[in-house]
C-alpha cells in the first residue's frame, strides 16, 4: 500500500507542474495581446491623422501607444512584431486605393486585374511596414539601457532626440530605396498646420516628421516611473518643439513681397479615367478642353493681388500670361510628327485669344540606340509650353516614372523572348520654361508622382525657377483619399523652396499656393468638370534660395548617420546578447 501511494504521488506531480505553468502563461498571453493592441491602436491613429482623413492633431500623439508597448518588451522578436503590426495597420488603411486600381490594370480579365493590384497592395504595405519594425528594434536597443546610463538628464534627453532621428533617417531611406515611395512621410499630416511646416524651408518635410516624433517620444517619456527623469529629460526636446513653432509664427508675420504679378489660368477638365484613354472619346475631350480654354479667357474675377499694399483689382483674362492644362490632357501625341487638325485648332485658339498654353501630352520621338540598326521609337510623358502662335517655347519630360505604371523595371535586360510593355522613357534633364511676357522669370513643372520627391522638385529652383507647377492626372484614384494625400505634398514643395506653386490636376485638387504653403485661391474639386480658375500671382524674381533648396535632404541624412553611429556604440557597450530572442 505504501508503494502504491508512493507511485501515485510521483505520477501526479508532473500534472500539478503543468497546471501551474499554464496558469502563469495566461497573464503573459494577455499581456502580449495587449501590447499588440497598443501597436495596432497607434496604426489606427496614424490613419486618422494622415493627410487623406486630415485629423492632423492626432499625429502629435499617434505613436504614444506603440512607444508605451515597446517599454514592456525585452526581446528583438517582440519589438519587431509590434513595429510590423503598427506599420501593417497604418499602410493597409492608408494605401487601400492601390487595390482599387484593378479596372485599369489591363491584364486580360477582371480576376487577374484584382489579383495583380491586390498583390501589389499587400506587397507595398508589407514592404513599408519594415520601416516601423526597424524603428522599434532601434527603440529596444536605445531605450533598454543599463540603469546607470539612463537616469541622467543628458542621456535620457539624448535618447529622445535619437529616436526621432532614427525615424527621420528611415523616412529618408524610403524616399529612394527600391525606386522610392515618400508618400507616407508623417510630416505631410501637418500641411494645414502652417506655423509648424515653415521649418521645411530649412529642414524639409523630414524636419516636420522629426518634430512630430520628438513630441511623441517626449510624451511617452512622461510615463517613466521616476518623476525627476520625466521632467528633466523632456525640457530640452520640448524647447526644440516650441522653438519650431515660434519660428513658424515669426515667418508667417512677414509682409507680403512681390516684384512681379503673373496672371495664370488653370483648366483641369476633370475627365474620368474610364473615358480619358478611350480613342473614341479623344475628339469630344479635345473639343471640351477648347471650350474650357475659351471660358477661362472670358472669365473676369476680382482677386487680391497680395502686393505690399494688399489692394484688390480685376484680372482681365484676355491678358493672361498663360493657361495650363493637366498631365496628359490630350491622350494622343498631337505635337509629334507633322501638323494635324488638332494642333491647328489649338493654334487658332491661342492666336485668337492672344495667350500661351502649358499642357501635358504624350510625346513620341525616334532615337538612335546602341546595338539597334534602326532608330527606336520612344514615348515620353511631356509638358510643352506653346506661345500665342502655337510655337513651342520649351519642353520637359518626366524623369521619375511610376514603376509598373509608366514603365516596367529591368525591361531592357530581359531576354528578347520575354516581351513586356515598356511604357514611357525617363526624361534627361530638369528643363525650366520662360514665363510668357516676363523674360526675366522662369518656372519649373513637376509631373504627377514627381511632386512627392522634394529632392527632385528643388532641382528646378536650382535651375532658376521662380515659380513651380504640378501637372497631374489623379483620375486613377476616383472616390478615394489618394488625391488628398497627393495634394498635401504641394504646400511643402512651396515652403521648402519659398516659391509659389500652382497645381492643375485632372481628377484631383487644383489651386494655387503661395510660398508659405497657404492656399490663396478657391479649389477646383474633382467633381467640377467645368471649373476654371484665373488668378494674379505675386512673384519674387531671383529670390535667395533656402537651405532646403541648396542642400536638399541634408537633415534626414545627418539624422541617419548620427543614428547609425550612436546605435553602434550602444550595441557594443551593451553586447549583442542584450537583444535576445524569444524563448
């Protein structure tokens, strides 16, 4: 009997241990899902703060739940998971319009259309989510430091700045890595917050991203259990945030200045994408644009000239310096080859109205190519400036094309047996245009996706542009938030270079923005198919270039380099074993 009970006792012991272990694992599981929920909550807040939805104050607190969750993790796998979940929620909720491009995919049938755009949507969201994941890994390395190094004023303040620098450096990498997709910079959430975005003239849009993340980390630091660390460590970062706001308010109080008054007319047309590229609709669309151009030339508006005296005067549309149409306004290359009836009708209209025209259009040329016996026809997404006699005053072809939308990557190196549509070819230079009637003034024009690249747009100003234009076709994204997200970049291009920006968008938002990022005209919305806009715009000739114009992305590059150096030092001091994986 004693042996039996002894055996029973030894057999039941493991069961009791398993029960205790399961009991202990339940709180851990609940905590894990709570941390994931906090990371996902940050992703949802970032969606709401995005320029499409437009609740920009949320960007000042959106990443606090994620940062608080990261304080509780000890392993690199957990940190990476939280960052990836945060990014996946954010980008899936913001870039949904990629999947909705299915009707225009042209793969052969509706199923493969949706399959193609769906895969692209998931792949893009998954790729971009790597950046928040890497940021969270840097948080684990930076924040989880030996207590002897983390309680002082300078070290903890340095950590706050370092984390903001890491985020800013990662944004810069996303701007050029794999052709670049800078669409999701968190600085764009603040396009309506004029005092904050004025620092973009020095630091670019990434400077605004730095301030936002700095403030988020600052607030997350206030949850530190040591109140002395809470207060002391946030003094310096908070001072930097305040200084950026003060700088913006001072800049916005400067009086308006102008050396010239240029009269511009915008004619977006807002042709639905389903109609635009149908050859059977070309004639009716062409006639519609001719009618709208005539309407703009007969429009007379009272607008504020915004000169030093702030006077108002009537803009006589017959004296417009130039009219502008959007990107690929005419889907056929009517300026390629010999004169045709459409080019002739356009010339007659310009002569009759005594005005000039800036318009986007596909352009085909035959060029010699090495290894090819005959000239090869190449297509360019081009903007032409025509004078009142229909003669070309200048041309610019889009340099940064949209991968898989306007060209097929690596098509030139594929075997001849593999035939893929090559689409457009990239332009070769940052050509600027003379502003008609003002020989001392010039303008540069970014085409569509190019406007999201600050380093590209500044090249036009370096080439002497006193005015920037954005011609785009946003009709691809009908009834989505993509046109708003795209528009939010225009005020930053104005502030970064301190030059006004006019935006003529088919299926998007058309307006004029001054050099401080303020919208100074009414908006032509995508639903307004008959809308035209006439405005007299004050310009400053030969203005001194900003630091952002001269040095480009110097600030995010500096953030990246400093982050790498600091993290390398920290990793060496802690030892690689400090970042252990889950067991």
